[in-house]
C-alpha cells in the first residue's frame, strides 16, 4: 500500500514539475496535443482498415480450410462405412 501511495505521489509531483518547467505556454502545448491527436487519429484509421482486411482474409481462409477438411473427412467416413477402406 505504501509503495502505491509513493508511486502516485511521485507521479503527481512529476506532472506538476513538468507543467511548471515546460518550455512553452499552455496554449502552445494544447495546440501541439491537438495536432498530435489528429495525426494519431489518421494513423489509427489506416491501421483499422488494415486489421479489418487481414481479419476478413483470415476468416475466408479459415472457412475454406474448414469446408475442404469437412469434405475430405465426410468422404473418408463414407468409404469406411461402406467398407471401401
């Protein structure tokens, strides 16, 4: 418990020191954070589309593999049941 209290206190002091000793004004910092937010949003949109495409491809491949394997096992079962194997 003491460790976490010390951790939170250190975090708060670090944030306060960072704000007090920042080399730019608050408005400049907010503008910079806004620009970085837009950049991050654009990058994540592209990443989301890539992930969606890869997931769709993987799902299609999985369905294809399942159907092929199911067909092979169905044929094999039919052959074993009829005595061909």
